[in-house]
């Protein structure tokens, strides 16, 4: 189906050994690392699991082989502690009450109860629809304004009006920003509905995924509860019943959202009763960090971070009889890119002025937790990280002609990546789908919130192209599913060229005279001040 090399897991260990031995940047070494990290033996690398620890040991070993210096707090490792929470579904319930009539909802089918925020054991509260539930002070936009939300649950739809720039809209939809404004308004819970036209994951897989344990950082200073006692998500296909009798239909609201318009806000004359039983525990899981020291006597104390998350979803609910969520593209692929770059640099031995800091982070799938911890507790001197270049699920599924860069117009790293790509005949494009919130959905966002100019990159495609169809089909069939394994077709030449681009970008940023800076008009500049 896809042009380029296609390898299958069946080619096995012999290939892996030869792939790791060769240094030609043809994608085979990259693929060898993907195969090692996405092997069934690593059981999907869930944060805190034995499989994740094996993956971390593999990455540390490869860092060492590439001559990198340990940069954790314990050799290459920086242990991170977590609280875990798992919903006890059979002891939990959610009931929608309207005009004295109760309808018990089916958990998993109608809605799922969230445990990322620590829920109260029971909640009985009125529900109000607050449009996008979005507050963007810079745009004088506030869906919560003038509503009495004290003690109430806010029902909202994901997204925001089209006149709010994409990165800003994404930023204010993050749990942290939303939480702040909801708390100020006195709300005690949220129920979110995704726009069904902008879902990367089918509801069925969202529901299966919700059976996994949630995590939060044990470092209390890095977690906030925002006064929330309850969170849930509604299956868009079952959303109609929430709006019954309100004078509004869910379909009309979706049409307004698709047109980029503001949404009406209105009472639902309904309330919910919830019983929420949770099993709580503890876990520990390390980030893995290593340094390629710079050569300039002054600039070597500054660091360009290359980051990729090492964790995935672990063993979960079976799909087609397979329980192992291997996460080959999400994100063994990104970690493999870091390892490939480390080895390329080891062989080429360029003299870079600044140091490179390679970080494979844990807890990304739980809410960017490992990177949040690392950015708050860097293992190098605070303030010495000058940039983060992040790679997560870059999807080398077809030949590389363009690269989509998230954060392209926020800092002068944008000019850097344009120059490196131009020299390679690769087109650079901005985020074409800001409604997917990719800008806040991976680890670069943890660095951005600490004021560090950052980019994330994926293989690009044009709207309406055959490549877009391939990427969308990948999301539907393989994203957060056991089918994201090493039996899928990938384009090795694309991966090799992507790795080369990222290596060249890292070198350019390490060698430039001035440290990267935010563009004067970037919203995110504020985090550096
Ligand atoms: Zn993921």
C-alpha cells in the first residue's frame, strides 16, 4: 500500500542485530530500535510497569553506547513518583435527572467518569451548558461570564471560536487553564463532549482506555485539584439526551462549532447524581536523560533538549484478541529517532558549541507528567535549557516531502527549522489542524510552560491528499490500539530523512550564537518572563 521499505516483525532478531550494526542512515537502525521498544516482551511500556523499566534500561544502554554522559539523578535515570487511581466501574454510577425522572447512564457507552482529578465519592449537582467552557482573557472571550456556576457542573464542548488563534485556543483548553477559571467561577465539576468531527480516537477506544489507571504526580506542588469533585466525558453519539427539552439540539451546536462560531450557553434544567468508587495506589517510573557535552567553554553550560516520550499504554482491554498496546509509532518511533541521532553524532563527532540533552520521558500518556516533572526539576542548572525539540508519533507512513512544525511561528526556532529543511528540499508547514490541539498534546508543552522556546515535528501532508487519507486511516485503525505494533507498514526512507532533519536542526540550534528567543508577538513569551 505504501511506497518505500516495508518490514514485518517476522524478520526477527537477525534483522535487529544487523540493523543495529550498520551505520548507514537508511532507516534500518531506527527501525531496529522501534522493534526493540515495541516488542511484546516490553508489554506496552506502561508508566510504572516492569516493561517500562526494561525499555528505560534499553534506552540507557543505547545512550551509553553512543558515548553520552548520564544526566539523571541516579545514573541515566530520574525517578518520578506518581499517585494512581482506577475507577471501580461496578461500584460506580452516573444518573441524569430531569423533571424528577432519573435515567441511569451506561458507563462506557453513554459516558466515562474521569479519575485524572481525584473525584469525590458522590456528587449531586445541577448541570449547566457553558458553550466551549472557554476563557481567553487576551481576546476578551469568556464562556463563563455572567453564569451562576457556584456548586454546579459545567457541560461543555471541546474547541473554540475560529477567531481565536490556534495555539491560544489550545492553551486555554488545557486542564490547567480551564481549571483555574472554573475554580474562580465556583464550578465543582466538568463534563466534556468532543466535537465528533475532530476526534483522533473513536469513542469505543476512549472507553476501553478509561479502564486503565490514571496518574498524577506525587509532587503536590505540580498538581492542582481546582476544587473539582467530578469529571466525565460524554459519548458524542449519545449526547442528544443531555440537551432534551433545552430548546437546543446537539447537532445544531456541532454545526455552529464547525462554522467556527461561538456557542450559546443555557441551563439544561437537569442534574446528575454520581457514585464514584476509586482504587488508589502508588507508582514510580523514571525519565532517562543523557548529555552530549558541548565544546564552547561558555556555551557548553547551555542545553538543547531533544525529547520523546518512552511510555505507552501497557496491557489493556483486548482488541481482535490482542491485549498488548505496543505503541510502535506512539512513541517507540520518537525514542528510536533520539537513539538514531545519538548514534549518528557519535559516528560523525561534530564539535557542537552547546550541549545536547537527550530526555526520554515517562508518563506522557497520563498527561505529560514526566516532562512536567523534568521541566520543573531539570537535572541541569535551572535556566540553562535554551530549547526543546520534541518528537512524538511523527508517522513516517509515506515519502517525506514536508514537515508540519508545531510552534513554528512562536519563536526564532521557526527560522532555524526552515533553513535546515530548505537545504534538504523539504517543505515546512504550520499546523493545518489547530482543532486537534496537538500543540498542547505532547511534551514540548511542558517546556513551553517553563518559558523555553520549543518545537514539535511530524511528517507533513496536504489537506485533501492521498497522504492525509493514510494518516487519518492510521488514527482510526491503529492510534492507541494494539495494532500500533511492528507488523504495520512504515516508510524507512522517510524515517531516515526525518532523523537527519532533526539531527541537523539540533546541531544548528547548538551552534547558533544567541540562545533561541520567543517572537515578540508570541503569546507564550509570557512564560519566559
Ligand atoms: Zn499516545
